[in-house]
């Protein structure tokens, strides 16, 4: 599995691929196109190589580029629990105008269940799934790759999850852990190892 990290204004997005076919995880800020395209060029990736994009949730630093990328031919995959949440994003940019922002196109969005995401990713040579992980927001999702890693967006750090006392966050972590992942790629900060059951850091 190939992973290309792009960072812009402290927010990260990831190009994740196999056999030169990629999925973009998160769409960063509306003015991040130059940074994304520079990373693509450096790694020999064209838009034709990007099969789809997934946003972990519809906050401005994760979904700001969606429309610009749709206009460049990149499909948007939505989990069912994300349908309609682009309205919140649009409202944010009404209150905080950004000259680069354009509202996502609904006619270009493809709603995929967790089961369907497994099939679509398998077609790209990736053994993964898109799973709902509410906690940071109601529309939060994570992209998990069995026995390897998870891309969790802004889901609270595993080391501090219990401190929130939030059952929703704990259940989402249980869902992530059920895929036996050992490495977490967050949207902010460095990747980190996920403590396993029985280890000193588990459940801290």
C-alpha cells in the first residue's frame, strides 16, 4: 500500500493507493489545491489515477476542496451517515467567506455502505473499509485497513479517549480496534501506534 501525505495549514490529507490507483482521504482547506497538486506531481500521480475521495467529516479543513476536485473528475464517496452534512459546511462558508470555496455537487456524490466500500476498495487493490466513527462529529468516518492501519480524521486520540467519558467515542474506538489495526494516521499530528489489549497503554 502506498501512502502520500499532504499537509496544509496543520491539516493533513492522504493519497492511499495500490497498483497506481488511489483514494484521497480528506480534502483539506479550500486553498490547498496547490499543495495537493505539488505532492501529486512529485509522486507521478495524475487525476486519472485518483478513483475517489473520502472526507472523514464535513468540517472546513477536511472538505474544503471537494468541489474543486469534483470539477477535476474525482468522485466523492459518502457513507450513509454523512448525507446532508455538506449543508453545515456551506453554512460555515456563508459565515466565513473564502474566495476558493465552492459548494460540493450533490449529483456527483456516491453513497456507499461499509460493505460496498469493501468491494470498491478491493477493486483498487486495497483491503479496507469505510466505517462510521462518530464522536468528534456525527458524520465522522474512518478508513480502516485490516491488520494494518486506520485513517481516523479528528477522532479523539486513543490515549485520551476514555477521558472524554463519551460512550459514542468509546464505541467508535471499539469499531476501529475490531479491524486489528496497529497504526493510526490522524488528520492532525504524527501517526502513532495503537496500544493493543493487554498492553500498558491500552485504555489509558
